[in-house]
């Protein structure tokens, strides 16, 4: 009997022990699940915070581009009243409009060296100050001479900001969002153009000796926001590594990265690129650009070429001289002309949003194809409409063709040009090469703007747009042969891709680059 009771007691104890252990295991599993959930929540929160921070930094850095866009938009309307108030000639009008693009080269070329010396973000601030000074002089200019002085100073400031904004955004962006973030520059340019058009329309009713001064003076306001932005955005981590400020660079990357592993990966890539740059310090950067290796030559050809085609296809002429185009199409009232330019500004701004959503999803080259082919069609139609002035609905077709042309430009050629120019160069060359890449674009923009009216007298406004259509057709071939697809590649991978293609002079394919990267590992 005692043995039976003892056995029963042992079973009870065993079951109780098993239940206790099971309960402990269940509590441990529950705690582990809670910990896992907490970690996931924290990671998701960090991911959201990081994304917001990166987008905010990119947006603030893009504000400099509003200055460029506003100048382009406002000058198209202000020139109508400057011509009447200061009695300038057609030649002076062309010089005043087009000189900004050429003189901005001084800012672009000196901006590369300046940004390497004082940092990316303070170079953007310097550009805003210079631009602000130039616009102030233009606002109070008593004559054409003072107007030109202010215009030249403003051009230098725009060159500073336009060059370094793309470099800065590319250097802070993760690979999978770099295209979208760099495209913010083009959004701000378009927003600036739209604001310039709206300013023209809003102040056009004032007396002619006052309205154009207010139009220009309003352009100073964006500089105030840029000044605030400088105290919000961090310095580029890649520039900090180049300056051997590694702890600061790591602190910035912690804010820009979603995980600690990503921080270490990006830090390692940047340090490796910086070591390669320091190994070439005995060879001046500009000497390497002027006497490039095959890989650097391909980078320059792609970067400078896309900048060139962005401008010689006539976008600046279309924006600067849209009042002239609409007047040639049959619109007579200045108020109606400026209202039509506002429609152009809205089209240009709205369709850049399409590119923002697609550039990192479908890639750079598909957008370029759609953009350039669409521009060919629109420019050809515009040429036909202007050739046949008595065409039914000619004015409506002209407005539609101009709006469609700038829309197709905004879908691809506009934003993708900035994306490619900021991501294809190696770290040691990035600032100066990006500046050099703007030389072709700025010179061609200036030449087109300064010769549009003269060329229109020789071959007619319609003839000029037929030429632009032909140049757009050539740009399609350039994109096919010379422009690589850089979607979802880190800046360092892109550099390796160019270096691994010395034997191939045709189109660069990223499958080859991936193969080279795996072999390198």
C-alpha cells in the first residue's frame, strides 16, 4: 500500500514538474516573441525616421534649384517690360537672357574645388548669397549696364548651387532611392519656373517701370529658406571621410541608414573609395579629367553628352521665349500670353512627379526613350503649326505642343540628366567632373538662348523648332549607345562597372558589371 502511494506521489510530482517546465517554456517563448515584436517595431520606426530624414535633407538641398528655375521663368515675362522700360535692342535682349547660362560656368567650375575645400552644404549656401546679391542689383538697376552686372553675378551663384546640389544628394542617398532623390532637383527647377510664370502674370498689371522690378525682386525669397536649410542638413559623409573626419561621417551615416549593418557597409565602401582617391593625390584631379583613362573618358562622354543634349534640344529656348512663340502663333495680348506660359509651367511641374515615381522603378533609360521620342513629335508638330499661321485651332495646337514638349522633357531628359551626372563619377573626381559636365550644357544653353531670336529671323521660328526636332532624334541614338542603366547600383558599383568595360566601346551592360563585382569578391 505504501509503495502504491509513493508511486502515485511520484507521478503527481513528475506531472507538476512537467507542467511547471512547460509553463516556464511558454513564458520564455512569449517573452521572446514580445522581444522580437519590439525589435521589429523599433526597426520599422527607424526605417520610417531614416526615410523621412533622407528625403528632408534632399529636399532642402534641392532648394537651390528653385533659384535657377525662377530666373528662367521670370525672365521670359519680365523681358517684355524691360524692353519697353529700358528701351533695349533685340541683341541686348538675347545677351541678357542667354548670358546667365554661360556665366554660370564660372560658378560650376569653381564650385567643385570650393566644395572640396569647405564642404558640400556650405558651398550651396555661398551660391545662394551670390545669387541674392545679383538679383538685388537687377531689381534696382537704372540701366542695361547695371542689369547685366546683376545678371552676371546671379549667374555665378546659380552655377555654384546647381553643380553641388546633385553631388550632395547623390552622396547622402541609399542606392535604391538615389534616382528619386536626385530628381528632386528637377522638381525644384520646375517649381521655380512655375513660380516665375505666376509672378509674371500676377504683377503684369502694374506700371511698366515697376512690375518687372518686383518680378525679379521676389526671386530673393527662396534664398532665405536655403539659409535655414543649412542648419538642418548634415555634411556629406563622403566629404567628411575625405577630410579624415571618420567619427562625424559615421554619425551622419547612422542618421541616413536603416540598420547598423548598412552603416558599416556604406562606411567601408566610402573609406575604400577615399583610399583610392588619396592614392592618386599626386596626379591632379583636373589633369586626370583632361587626360582621362578609358573608363573616365566613358564617364565624361556620358555625363557631358547627356548635359549637352538636354539643352540643344531647345528646352531653354522654349521656356525663355514661350511668349515669342505664342505671339508668333497668333496671341496678341500680353496678359493672355503670360496666362499661356502659366499653363506651360504647370505642365512641366506636374509631369516631373511622374519621373520621380518611376526613375527608380523602371530605370533611367526607358524614361529617356519616352522623353526624347515624345519631344521629337511635339517639336515637329509645333514647327508645322507655326509654318501654317491660318491653321484652324492653330493657337490651341501651339499651346498644346509647347505644353506637351515640356511635359515629355520633364518625364525623362530633365531629371534623368541630373541623376546620371551626379552618380557616374568616382569619389575623387565627382565634384569637378560634375562641374565639367555642366560646361557643355551651360554653353549650349547660352548659345541657344542668345541666338534664338536671330535664328528665327533667318529660318523662321518654325524652322528653329524643326532643327530642335532633328537634334532630339540624334539624342535617341546617343541614349541607346552611350548611356548605361544605373538603377539600384551603389556609386562604388557604378565606378567599378565603368572600369571593368575597357574592352567594350558599345553600350555598357550592368550584367557584366555584376559579374565583375562577384569576381572581385
